[in-house]
C-alpha cells in the first residue's frame, strides 16, 4: 500500500500571489512545478484519509479474526462472526481478504513470523551458543506461553490436520525457518565443541521440543499441574550442553 505523502507548496501567502497576478512574471519550469495550486493538496487529503481508514478497518478485521478463531476454532468461525466483531459489513472483508485461509495467513505473518524472524536475524554469538539459545528460547516462552501467540499455535496443532493448506503455510513461514536457524546454531555449537552429540544437527526439533510441550501443556494440563517452562528449558539445555559450572 502506497504511503500518503504531504504536498508542500512554496507560496501560501495570498498577498504574494496577488502581487504576481498584478505583475506578470515568467516562471521557469522549475518554479512552475513548485507553485502547484492548493486544490491539489486538498484533493490528496481525502485520499490520505481513505487509506488510513482502510488500514484501520483491515487491522480491526485481523484482530476480530484472531478472537473468533481462538474462541470458536478455525472450522467453526464464520465470516459473519468476524464482521460483526470488527464492526464492518461482511462485504468489507472481501475488500481485504479472499477467504478465511488468507485471513489466517495474515494473522500468522503479524503474530508469529516476527518472533521467528528475530531468531533468523541473530548475529554470530560472541559468547557461548548455549547463552544465545537460552536467551532467545527464554524470550520466546515469555512471548508465547499464556498469550494470544500460544493460542494461535495451539489452534494450528489442533486443526492443522483438517486444513492442510493452513498447516503447509505455517510450515513454510514459521517451522522451516525456525528449524533452519536452530540447525545452524547446533552446527556452530558442535564446531566449537560445546555440543558433543553430532547427530543433534539431524534433529534440531529436539532443541525446540520444550517450547512445544509448554504450549500444549499450558492449555490442557496447567490447571492440574502447573509447568515451569523456563526451568524445564534449563534442564533440557543441561542435557544437551552439560550442566553449567558454578564458580
């Protein structure tokens, strides 16, 4: 979507304009271009407002879709429900999204993809690989467990088998990127001698297993047996890297 821009007129003082009308002056091409009538700016302002309103409606639709998907499930959610919650007509939704799948994809891009992107954009660690993984995984757990992100992940786990296109999209945009980043960190840890089990690079899913367990446990069993996800992560990393030595 193109960004609205502000048109700055070089002459806004009407006394100067009237003076020029009384004393005709030949304008150069450059000055003629800069002396655009104020009506141009007035014409562009409504367009800018329309673009802003369209962005706000799109955001409201996405927010409403998340609430409806989480409350009802992907299959049971109707576009009418989303439109009602967003406060728009059903037809307005089709101006932004072609169907529920494309709406869900937008949710994943906004809510989940940026979290994984931070992992793929990490610079080479100056400290230990474990420190880097522990810091990222710790923040990931904080941002996912008990949040709408976690609800979205659980929704994909629950309904992905019934909607392969949704699962395929999530794999491409989230899972494959996260796995590739984890594999790279594992290989770096092996090269540095921090990780001794070389086959771990073949199964980077093991490294992120506590996160998935925590997300699922939180929704199903937390009321029976609360889980300290951060402490579980520490024990998990001890198994991979060895226990931290205390000084």
